[in-house]
C-alpha cells in the first residue's frame, strides 16, 4: 500500500503540472494545439504504454462484455467534452481557479458514484472517515475558489471594467461543467476495470493490467477531443499554424503536455491497483486533492497571485485544508 501512495504522489505531481502547457502556446491556435494533444496524449501514448506492458491487451478487451465497453467509452466521451471546456477555462480564469472548481466537483462525484454503483461500500467506520475526508476536501476547494473570486474582484475593481466579471462568471461555469465530466472519467475507468480483471485472471500483473482500463475509457475521449479540434482546424484554416514562424516551441509544448498528462493517468492506474479494494475511490479523492495543491503552487510561481495578498492568504489556507483531507482519506483507506 505504501508503494501505491508513492505512485499516487507521482501521479499527482504530473496531474497538477500538465495545465501549465495549456497557456502561452502561440503561434498555435487552441485547435492546433489540441489536435496534437489529443492524438498523442489521449490515443498514442496510452496504447503504446499498455502494449509495452501487456502485448496482448487487445485480446482481453475483446473478451470484455460489450455493455461494459460501451459504458466506459461513453463516460470517456463525456470526459472528452469536459476536457475541451477545461482547457478553455484555464484560458479564461487561470490555472489555480480552474483546477479548484474542476477538481472539487470531480473528486467528490468521481469517487463516491463508483462506490455506490458497484456496491463496494466499506465498513461503517471506514466509510464515515471517508465521507469526513471528502467533506474536508470540499471545504478546502471552497476556500480556494473563494480566494480566486476575491482576486478577480480586486482585479475588476482595479481595471474598473465589467469584462473581467463577465469572463469570471463564464469561466466558473465552464470549469464547473468540466468537473462533472472529469468525474465521469473515473466512473468509466472503474467500469473498464472488468477488462483488467480478465487480464489478471490470465496471469497479467494487476499493476500492468490496470492500464487497459484507460485504453477503453479514453477511446471515447479521443473521439470527442480530436474530432472537435480537427473540425475547428479545418473550419478556421488554422492548420497553417503548424508551419508558422516559431512553431517549433509550440510543438514541444503540445507534446510535453500530452506526455505529462498521460503520465498522471498511467501512474494513477497503477496506484489504484496497489491501494486495495477502495483504490479507485480513495485514489481519486487523493489524486484530485494533491494535484490541486501542486497546481496552486505552479500558479503562485507563475505570478497569478502576485499583488493579491488577501486572496493569496486564503489560497494558502485552502491548501492546508486539502493536505488535512489527504491525511484523513489515507486513514480511511488503511481502515478498509
């Protein structure tokens, strides 16, 4: 279980960091960036990594019931739509606030819904501690979101304009809807674990078999992301961005973002395999909570909170609460 938490820590670092690549990727347009990100991060890397560890993984997918495959893929498709909104929310309200709203919703719904769907509810004591940890995490997210709102209010007052307020409202709505879709991602992963079970029964180590679940779930996510970005690429004729002056660095940023993003999911999958029966429940809560702390750290380093002393103080307190929730969730997992 200790190794599971270590892998989870690694996954959280990547998850909290990949959003940095979604800013300042000019001369690429959003769709030029997203087309590459989708093709590499959502399709190519997951399939290649899984194939390296489980060469015959596709045979296990073929043995999986069709309704399981469809359910997991549809959940992935819903996540795919939300991930598009996540990227746009970062452009609108910044890394810290987007992560806060998105991950608060994703953490709570993405962990508790699979718990009830699969009837894997732990003993009363463990379940109570788990709910307490979830409540503490949501409290931390509320504080962080409040910090972001206060910062934007101060910014709007300084600029004496209404555009910032409108952008804030729009960004918060987009980030909230994206959070609902992110929750669907873990629900799909939990459904697709049946394919991993088949692989384990055939002798594949569970820590490797867990990757199969992402290949299935992300198939739907790839369709949503890639098709949407490609349509915009053709419609706006922004495919010319790929040969624009200075595009080399944008390519590097898109590829690095794709790699870092899937490293987070790959290590998360492996961590759930080592965390016991509540792996995808406790793991998802902790994954979102610590990732939010890391993303906030990047936001501070990136200067998003410079000159906003009061909001910054709230942000730091929110992170303290999130750390507390991580500890409580870990206790719940040890009791299961």
